[in-house]
C-alpha cells in the first residue's frame, strides 16, 4: 500500500433540496489501496461515489485528487449493469475503451478472456445473457481502461456464490497487476473484508464516514478459519453493531 | 396461438369476407352499383395494373410526390429530432412552433399551399412533407431525450464516449426503433395527404384518378384505385413492420 492520498474529501456537504445527504464529510483514500465503504440503504454511498466520479458536485467543501489522478478519467462500475441493449458484449466493451497508453489493454484482455470468459460471448446481445454474465461484462468494462481510480458500486451483487468468487478472484489479481486505487461500496461485510485494505462506515444519521479500520484479512477466502480469528470476529461484530445502531431511531 | 394458426384464421376471415360481399352483391342483398361484386373489383384492379396510363400518370404520379416529400423532409425531421433531443436549447427553440402547429389538421392549409406555391406539384409536395415531418420528428425527439437523460448519460460521461461512437453507436443505433415507428406513422399519414392533395387542383395521381372516376360514376375504378392504394400502403407498412420485428429481436426494449 502506498502512502500519499489518492482522494481527499474535506468538509464535503451534499444536499438535495431540504435533504442533507452528506454533511461536512471528510475522507482520505490512500494511493493503491482498496477502500471499502459500508452503509445502510439510503446512507448516501452511491452519492459519495458519484461525487468522486465528478458526476455530481458538492454544495460545499473540497474534493482533491493526487496529481496522477487529477484531471484523468476514472472508471466506474455501476450498480445496474448499464449495458447498452442494442450493442453486443464486444461492442459494449469497445464503446467504453479509451486507453491510449503504451501496453495498455493487456491486463483487460487477460481479465476478459481468461478470468471472466467473456471472449466466448463477445457476439451476444445483452438480453441473451444471464444476470450474472451481465454483471461480469459490467465489471470487465470498469477495468478495460486500466484507470488509476476505479469506483465500484456493489459490483458483486446479484451473483451466485461461484460467479461472485470468480469476479472477486479476478479483482484481487487485478489489484496486484495494475497500479490502481479502488473504492468499493457494498452492504456485504464479508465481501468488504475479502477485497478491501481499509473499511469505513457511512452513517445515515451523522451523514459522515467514521474512521476506517485497517483490514488484515484481505484476499482470504477460508471463511471457517477466518471466523476462528478473534480480530476478524471483532471487525465483523463492529460492522454488525454499526448496522444495528443505524436502524435505531435517533 | 401459433403463427400458422394466426395466419390461417386471418386468411379464412379474408376469404369469408370476399365470398359474403361477392355473393351479397350478385344476388342483390346490397346495391351492386355501389358495392359491385368484389371479384369484379379485383379484375378491374388487374386490368389497371397493365394500363400504362394509369401506372405512369396516376400511380407513379402519387408515388413521385410522396417520394419527393420524403426525400426533402424525412432527413430534416430526423436531424432536427436528434438535435433537439440532444441539445436542450434547440428543443426550447423548436418546441413552441411544434406544439402550436402539431394539433391542426394539415389538410386545412392545403388552400394556403395552393395560394403560395400555385396548383403545380410543389404545393402538394410541401403539404405532404409537412404531414410527414411531425410523426418522425416527435418519435426521434423523444427517443433522443430518453437516451440523453439518466443512466446512459452517466455511462457516456464516465467513459468519455464522444464523436462518432456517441452519435452512431449510442444515438443512431439506439434510435432505430423510434425511427422505424416514426416512419410508419409518417408514411401512413403521408398516403392520406397524397390522396387529399390530388382530389382537387391536380390532373394526375391516385387521388385525381378516384375523383375522375367519381365524376364519371366509374365505381369499379374507384374501388380498384383504392385497392392499389391499400396494397401499396400494406407493402410499405409490412416492410417497416418486418424491420421493426428484426430490430427488436436484436435489441428488445429495456425492461
């Protein structure tokens, strides 16, 4: 994990009419890390990602990026697969491919062909695919440009366990091969503990992120053994307590 | 119901209709002067299709007007529909005119067209063109608005889909269904306006042929001309229907 921050939110406030979505939120994502954001439905996780992507602007506060990321395009894996229905899988991927860097594309080719097996369905239309395959295409699209910053909005949702593991393994391998910083939004504590270096909780009550916990269990699929480890159970329990607390009325 | 059964029922209903009409006309249940036996109408229609004057002067006359109006207007409607859908300021500029002029029956301005352009072909072509414009423009406009808002905008912004890729792969290919539906509506209305514009101030065309037949009380000719008009309309609509089915098989509407 590198040291300088890739993304810094300083006192960022986002409102929709009278509703405050984020309130003087502070956040720092280190370069090269996978940063997980957990939170209840409606806590503003997606809005936070959209702010990072520049799809929305904050009412106040500043969002700053490291020099490698500032002004550069970012990749975004949308919660809905957002495949263009009248384009084939291959065309969907090519439509979003904008890499011009030297040697760029090798990693994405590897991801698409070997890890996700999308080369076999390149000519298929989105409606001919299962939900899981659509998710895989959506996921691959997020990586074909090999951008420095990848924003992922529940990319592993709505998949069966085997498909989920395929994509998660692909993602973990990618983070080793490609220099990138990733921000993952999810509801799933186990998933966050599997792929993230650090996890923070976005509270729907305070509209802020709490301080993130460093996760030493990244990349470990051995669920039974993990639950035997006190620190894993501690982080897991803290996450459950957070969700319980969020459900209680203020 | 499978497609074979559907075809059979449709075929049977047409045969039954023909038989009942023909029989009723021949035995005098209906006035044979106004409703001649349908087999005689088909016979006359066949005679007409081998009549060089009818083909060159009337059938092609009507089709020529529709063709010129289409060539002149449909690309404009298409371009303006996409442009207005993609650029809010264009939509804001055009909307008052479109919304104000859309509801009135276009036939109402035919005398005005004659006054402005004279009794030649130009006035008729302009009138047909005005009728062709609206359905295609509105379909394409709303299709483009659908593509220019919401999820796809985020996708194209994030992945910086611009230029040819945006206009061809997102807008053009995404609008194929809307364009075909718009064309179907436009041409359907176009046929109506072709005939109406030829009923007066014209010396050729199917509308004029029907009018001449009425003047001479040639009921059979009137029916035969209507038959060919229906047949042409059916060919065009069927072709567009097939294109639509093919398109939506390739890309069914989003659910």
